[in-house]
C-alpha cells in the first residue's frame, strides 16, 4: 500500500516514489492540533505567496507522539499536528517501544502532509527541516530522522537534528495565532524541565545547546514518570499526570502523610522513586482506594509533594543564579497546581514565572521546528552526518543512583 494523502489535503509537493508501508488513511486528523494563520507569509488569495520569514518543518517521533509542524524562524506556528499514541500504549500502562516505532511508520507521512497542507505550503516552500535526533526510543527516533533526511535531500534544503530537551526549553517562544502567550523571557533565565523522561533545572544563557547548563536533575524517576507509575499503582490509566491532576483538585493534600522527596535545602537534585514507594506502601497497608474522597486525597497528597519539590528547587536555582525569570517546560508543566504554585512562590521572590500554553508543554513538533530554526539561521546543516542517540546531548552533572543528596 502506498502512502495516501489525508482526505481533502492539498498537494504539498511530496516527492513521488515513496516506498513506505502503512496506511495513510488515518491522516493527521486524529487528535491533531492545528492552526492556520500565517504571520510569516502573505497569501494573495491567488495561489501566490509572498514570503517574509524563513519556514521550517519540524518532525517529532522520539516517543509516543507523531508530530509535524511548520514554524517561522521567529516562532510563529503556522501548523502543529500531533498524532497521539496514547490509546495504543494505555493497556500496557506505559510506552511499548516496538509499538511506538510501528505507529510512527504508519503515521509520519500523513502527519507531515497534514502539517504542510494546513500551513498552506508545499515542501518546496520550506527553507529547512528540523527533526528530533535525541534523546528518545531508538527505533522511534529513526523513523523521523530517516523521513527528514529523505525529504531534505529531495528538496535540496538543509536538515538539522535537534535535542528534544532543547525543544522543550525553547517552546516558551512559540506563538500560536489562537492562544495567548506570555511575554517571552530574556536569557539568562532558569528553566525547570519536567517531562515523562526527564526532570532537571537548567541555566539558559542562549537558545543553542552549548549555552544551556544543567544545574541539577533527578537521580532516579522523572516527575512525569512518577505521575505515571503512581497512576498505574492506583489503577487510574495512562498517562497518569492529567488524571491525577484532575482528581487532586478535589482532594485534601494534608489528609494523608507522605514524606517530601529530597528536601535537602542546598541540593538542586531531585528524587521521586522514594515518594512512589511511599504511595505503594500506603496502598499495601490501606488497600487501593476506590473512586472516592480517599483517592482524591491520596492524589492531592502525592501531587503536592511533587509540586512543592519542583517549585522549591526551581526557585532556589533561579535565586542562586540571580536571574529574574523562571520558565516551566515539559509535559508536567501542564499541571495546574505546578503552574499556580510556581507563580505564587516566584512572585514572593521577585521572579517572573513564564508558563507556556498547555499545548506547548507536552510533546509537539513546533518546538522542534523552532529549536531547529535557531540552528538553520546560523547556516548549519546536518544532512551528511545525522545520527540518533538515546541520550540527551546536554551535559549532565547529576549522577543517577544513590549518594549524598
Ligand atoms: O513532555 P511530555 O509530553 O513527553 C516527554 O517528553 O516525556 O511529557 C509527558 C509526561 C507524562 O509523564 C504525563 O503524565 C505528564 O507529562 N503530564 C502531566 C500532566 N500532563 C502531562 N503531569 C502532571 N500533570 C499534568 N497535567
Ligand atoms: Zn517531551
């Protein structure tokens, strides 16, 4: 079967002779998130486009979302399509790598076509392509990188591989036409990146990889991973973050005693596996709560410990670095309590907390396009030497495992 175009999609100039397998009929429609205005171009309405800014196609396949987006070099999002794999992985309570790769293979082309057609551009209108090259699941990363490589060669435009974590850190600069965005931060600032695979605080002196410095990271589980594991323990489903976030709203965090993770005042490192074990012990002593107030209280107690830890360390880092802005990034930054508490504590110390809109927090290709635009604008091109890697390229100072906290 060939790669069909999503129903109704415009001709986006896809090179002929593509040999991938998998149906294109699902299109980019399921769970996609799309915008349509075009700050980077003027549409004359006669099929003639007057371009004013560099256009970058971003491709994201590092984990369980297939994403493609068209973004201008100044961060305006022309389209942002995300095809989620949540339904595929939910029965397993976590991401199954082989299933992830297969689903990326099936959807990457219709998702890219969807992003191009919704941005009303063709491949030939692009000035460059940006793809997540690390960190992530090896097989999943390869799907995006191989497609990106083929497209870049076919249209004769540069290709850059970007680090997914850098994407999260620059997501705060994206501008969606339909969503209010906070005033952009000015480096240097401190960023808390809390996602399903990573949790760390960084000093950001510029948007290039070399200007981002880790100040402290998790020794074990990432914050999002802790949400997912606790939700699994409580039989709540996957991903756990949004479900616990919802339940915790009506819970009393003081009703159940749980220890605060890694409380040492001078440390910027995190540890969430002890808190998860704490919840597991509570469940084995008291039984798994039903869908009642006890469940909400347990969720609130757990979430409050995670949020308090993230906020206190992030604000401590900002104060230590003497910066005035703290940026929240990553899927966990979608957490309502985290957003509110960080703003409150930050304000108490004269720190502006910059929180991207929800859709910029969780995985998306717009952030990958923008991180790539920074590199493309400097004339970089990885076409000849782009490799995938399971780990981030950001220098890590925190060692995993036990040790003095
Ligand atoms: O950034 P992301 O989409 O993917 C990774 O790069 O990992 O983050 C996904 C993680 C999941 O662990 C999910 O449970 C968590 O972000 N998450 C949340 C919320 N929404 C997503 N955690 C807490 N509260 C939320 N509202
Ligand atoms: Zn992510």
